[in-house]
C-alpha cells in the first residue's frame, strides 16, 4: 500500500511530515532534533520549488536576516508582533528579541516555501500543517534556556516557580495529558452537569435523562437533545449560567437528553448501526412513549446532529413522521469540506485505523484529544507548557476546559465506518447510497422544519459546510428552514447564553444554496442566538399543558438521579 504522501501526489520526502506519528514523535524530542529535521526538510523542499520562486524567497530571506543581524550589532530591538513575545522581558534584551525575531523569520520562510512546493493542494495542505507543528514546537517560548519570562520568574521566586513547574509536569505525566485547567475544581454532578433530573432509560449505549420542569406549564411536545458521542454531554449543561439544558427547561420544554456511554473493552464490537438503532432511534421511541406524543422536537450537536439526521431519515423512509422540528448545531451532513480535520483524512490513514480497530477494539479518547489539540497547538498545548511547566503557574479553573479534558472512547468498528463512509467518501449526502439499520438513507425524506446553526470561526465544521444542510433536508418546504450563523468557534459559538450579552449572530439571508450570498443578505444582531432558536422551537412545540409531576411513566421508571453513572466514567 502506498503512503499517504504518495497517494496524494506529494514527493516521497514529505512522508516525515505528512505521517502524524512522525510529527507527534518529533514534538516529544528536544529542540535540536526538531531543528535538524526542519533544516533537512527545508533542503528537500527547496528541490521541489520552482527555481525562480526559490531564488526570490532566498533573496528576501537574506535581506531580512541581514537586517536582524545589523539590529543586533547596534542593540536595536526588532518589533515582535506575535503575542508569544509581547511581554517586556522579550524586549529588554536584544539577544532574546533577536532570537524570537529570527524564529519568526525562519517560520515565515519555511511556510512560504511549503506554499510553493510542487504537488496537489491536499499534499501542500498536509505539508503546511505538519510543518506548522514543527515550527510551533520550536518556539523559543517553549524552552527554559530561551524564555526570558520563565528565567525572570525563577529569580523572582528564588527557584520556587521551577520547582512548581517540575511538579506540574510530573503530575501531568502520570495523568497522561497536559492540564489546561484546575481539574480538582470541578466534579460532574457537583458543580457541572447539575440540572435536576433522572435517568429514565438505559441500555449498553446510552442513558436517557429527563429533566425537572422549571415552569408550571410546558409545551406538549418534548425536546430531545442528542449531544456528540465523542465528548461528554455536559458541554450542554456546564453550570446553570451557561447551560443549554437549563435554558430549554426554563423556556417551558420537557427536556430529555442522551448521555452516551464511555466505551470500554466490552463495547469494542459496536457499530454505527448500533448507534443509530439502539441509540438515536431508541431514544426517540422512549421519549415518544413517556410523553405520549407521536411528534417531538429533536436537537443534534456536532456528531450528534449527524447521528440524529441519519436516524430521522430512516424513520421517514419507513413512513413515520416522528418530529415536529429538527435542530442541528455545527453538524456535518455534507462532508465535502471538513475543515482543518482534512489533514487526517486520506485512504492510507483510514485504512490504517480499519486494520487496527475496524473489526473490534477502541478508538481512544486521548487520540481525539491529541488530534483536536494539534489543530490549535499554540493555544491548546504550548501555551500550557510555558505557563504550567516553565513558569510554574497554576492553571485557572475553567469549566469548559475541564470538559475538554474529559475524554471519551468510541468503539473501533463504529468509528471506522463513520470515518470512511462519511469523512472519506462523503456518502451520507447521496440518497440511497448508504444502508443503515436495514434502510436506505435518504436525508431528503426528512420532512420537518429545520433550525440549522453554524459558527463563523469553526475550524472543525466550516460554516459553509453546515450551511449545505439547507439543501439536504425538508426539501418539500425549504422556506420553513432557518439558518443562523453565530460568531466565534465550534464550542464557544454554541454555548453563548443570553445573559452574557456576548458576541453576535447573523440571520435573514436567503438559503439559495450559496453561503456567501446568504451572508451578504443577512443581518447581524448583537448577543446570543438562543432566543431566536427558542422562538423557532415554540412554534413547533404544540399547546401548553400542566408540567409533568414525576419522571418517566409506568413502563419507564426512574433508575437514578441525573447526571447518571455513564457520564462519570473516565476514559482509560
């Protein structure tokens, strides 16, 4: 089998950068190793760049490095616009400033060469991604010998910062991940995932939570929330002030939520079909039975949205009409453009996963965490290396980062099917191409008003890709669909409660298949998109009835209090 670089048309020397295991191994090596690899890569890149372009880049580089040397000789401090080097300690000594400026110059030069390498766009993308990992790892801010801020702190604290930093590093080595927050400050069920409720159903895949009403009357049609299975559900119920669950309950909805099981070895056989049939379809069935309603409202977040849409396509294909509305938050149905994650998607990498866990086993949560951190390494890795280890600072208490570190495993067969059929082959959008739970999947059969939300700075689900869902569901009455674009990223854009009065969102454009035209015709509004969604949901929730006085019913009795056992299980 050919390597990933060969399959995408890249030169053979790219393999050292396009293979994730290579750069991950490299990131754990000393700076000298990284420098040597980057120097060798620069030589190899030079052989694959147009000579005229290479000459221009080299000439420009020599001019800029000469200027830096002249500045150093005259003790002139170069300008450092990068936030990693904007503290006074970097400016106080010309040598430190020169080191940082030279690093930034070398980074620009290497990336410019990568842009000029002969090869396919995908090959250049993977090269730039992997090269960026190397560049970020080599920052002078990441090493005690070249970080004046860390050195200054050692002197100021008489060595205590260094001792604390070493203690933090040893602790993180035992935990197996870099601490981004004070993980002792939070506990699931104590100060995160605290909305009052009860587990009213469970099987091998999930627990179903029903939440206690906060209003005297509720809408007759309940709301089912399907969170992503690659994370814990409590991103939707962090704390009362930023809980989407509590917001839904406060708006008069009877809220049910799927709490996915954190897969262990006993789950290693489970498939995508299981997650649809014994997961989403079963959850819909139980919510209908408890509420006594044939139609419910349903929301899916990220992968949960993909699972929910697949399940609804199956039900509509069977002639059922199970929902009054569907809400998809930063969810992919059309995988044409999968954003930054595309660097991990090619035949070689998917085949390798299939060979490893496709017939049984687990996709470890730590691998998900590493992949997502690699998309923003300065913010999610090196920032904490500097603050926690070099400066000995205590990480702050932040609920969202606590959730981010609470990894979740997935069954290997389920994950590999998802990776190949959706991410690699983009088959979900093709009517009838996939068979799931014994049914041909046709998203176009979903006949219910859709509220589709995307985040403008989302690097995991590009907003244009989320917008593509407007042309895939509720095709008979597309005017009933509503697309909303929020500011910020994949998580922060979604978890944006109205009380914070933060960010903004766009509405009102025409969903004619062109996202850019939609944006041109939309109107920006200040604040949270949650009230706009609440208005949409209320239109499809039916009449108001007395709030239920107990959880479940005679056939589905409470099993335990929320948040339940499943969410508390840690990934091994």
